[in-house]
C-alpha cells in the first residue's frame, strides 16, 4: 500500500462498498484519515448515486429487514438500536440515512451501513388553544435541504375535534414541525396553506400508508385525495420544499385529474405518480423535469394477472443495472421485475422475507449521524477506562516483581 500513489488508492476506494471501507480503516493512519475525510465521504456517496451502486432495500413489517439490491436473494434482520420488541417503522431514506420511529415522539436517524445512530430530541405535540381537540393522524417525511446540505425531518400532526371525532366531513387543524440535523433542534412552521385542512382521509391514508412523504428534488410529496363531501373532486400532489420550508401544489399528470386512486413514488430522484384504475390497471408516470407539467411521461402500465389479482397497490423502487427493467413492490407482499421492452412482469422471490411488508430503497454511505458530543463523551470514558486498566496492570506487575504471589 505504501508504494501506491494516494490518488490511485482514492480512486479504488471510491468503488468499494461501505462495509469494506470500514475494515480498511485499520490498514493505516493515512487510509483511516482518507475514509473519514468529509470530501471523500461526499464523493463516495455521489458516485454510488450516479452509478446506482451500493443499493439496498429495507423491508418494513413488525421488524426491519435488509436485502442487497444487486442480488435480491436473502433478507436479513436489520440490527436497529431503536428496536425494542417490534413496531419500529422506517418512513424515509436519504443519502444512506434512515428515518425511523416507534411513536410520534420516539424518532431517530440511523445509518445501517456504519451502524451510527442518533435519537432526536423530543418535541411535544401542541394542540390548538382555541378549541377542544386531540392529536390524530401524523404524517412524516425525511430528506435533504440541497441548498444548505442539511438533513431535515418533517412531522405534520392532524388534530381531531373531540366533540365529533368520527365525522369525516369536517376540516382539521394541523401542526407542522421541522427537525434540522445541523442544529439538532425542532422549529414550528406557522405559515400553513388552507388546503392542508382537507388533506387527511382515513381509509385512503391508512390502507396504503401514504402518510410518509416521498422525496424528489429536495421536496417532500404527499397526495391529497378527492373529498367529494367537501366538493374536492380531484387529487392534488402537495409538496413541502425543505429549502424554503413552504408548501406548494405540484403539477400532476392527466390521470390524476380524473379522480382515480393516486399515489406518489420516486425513481432515481425523479418524482413518480402511480395511477390505479379500479384495481385492474396501474400506470406509472415519471416527471423528468421537476415542476414542469409537460415533462410527465408514462413509464409503464401494469395489468392484473392470475398472480396479481386484484392489483391493489404498487410502488416503483429502482431501475435495473441496464435500465431495461423496473423493480416494483406489489400489494405489499411481493417484488416483480417489469420489463420495459417486453412489457411483462416476473416475480422475485427473496429468502427470509416477510409475508406482508413495505419497502424502502437506501444507498450505503459513510454519512455521519452520531451526536458528536455524545461520541466525544464515550471516547473520553473509553480512554479513562483504558488508563485505569493500564494503572491496575502496572500495580500488579510491580507487586509480582517484589516476589509476592498473586492470589486470584
């Protein structure tokens, strides 16, 4: 290694997976310094994103599992520090970091590749003061503010009126809070659009778990379904810009205007719209240029088959290596490859996977997430413990050198 130029070593290291790089940190001080360098970490991540390498899929059920995208062979349990029993839910991924929670207040960020973990400070949910109500449905989202390179988490809490909580016709108040990884703090968003009051619909959001925002172009996206009882006859794609921290309505494809069941997804950073036609057919559209309505392009159409009947739910996950196929999650219970040329589906069997699951794609990265103060505290304790052990060892050696026998 000492005879190789550092630029060659760096170029080789860019192509390695995170687990290998973590082992290589013990080769030498220079290798360790290179792998820990923020510029190297960012360049390694950028290459992984551009080449579609180091991809993994999280399977979300009662427990979390992980499977390598290149092989799609065996799902292994994900050793998540927040998992105490079950019901740990992953609701977003960005740059190799997973956003997970066990409750509305017990939220954390986790890097599965480095196993670094950070519990977020607790932020209380504050109901409006002017009327009697209680917290109801909670929407989460996680992504990167591409302007400041900050990772942010969004929590939107919908409130039910205690007097008529079973009435779906009334509107809801909302509380929106944003967590910043750079400042390790929450802030409340006070400028909320009026249409946010119509966003929640009980069966729509609970059936397909649409409470989790989809990240594309630095914006988190949700779908506001039609509310016929309120005169809202069409779907709306709602975006929250992580840079400006403002809500906006996002242009949508023609199928969304026709009242069909709509969902959102993402493929290689591009926003997708999934239009479901009465559980018989599903169209997946891709917005090739963000924010431009005319850039919506239909990527594929799924038809129900004997193996997939009814076609209740589908979600695009990733392109294949040669971009001739798309991996889809179907009905929360299977993966299929869709061949874009042959227009056919092929099921994918993964060993050790769950009967029912949701799926989330993440890229392996070295992005740090640990609380530096906590890390320094742990290192200081380890150094003190090591010094204490050395002192005890020296006392024992001195004792033995005097000719005494150590009694165990």
